[in-house]
C-alpha cells in the first residue's frame, strides 16, 4: 500500500487531502502512479498529467516522475491549477 498526500490546489480540486492505494503490479514508478490516478476523472487528469506546477516527493525527498515506488512508500503531490 502507498500513502498519497495532496497539497496546494490539489486538495480542493480533487476533493481529498490524502489517499491510500494498493499498488497494481504494473505501477513501479511515480509516472505510472500519476497515470493510474488520472483515470479517476478529467480534473485528476488535468491536475496530475502534464502539469508544470506539480511537485513530487517520495518519502519526504523531492523526486522526479521516474522515481521508483515500493509498497509502504509515502508520495506527496503539491500542485497548483494551470491557467
């Protein structure tokens, strides 16, 4: 299971401050996680994919989308609306 924390405009736009999900077998990095989350709806897709104002941490360390994920990780997503 991975804990996901949302900050910035993500909280209001997505309607939640945190979530926990079981990683599907094909989700091995942050980019794949963002893709899976983006399937929750159009606003999720807009805020998580291609958003230049999205910052990511994995286990409290700044991370790129290519950062690997493992069971038990904490992912924080800080995002702001794109005009």
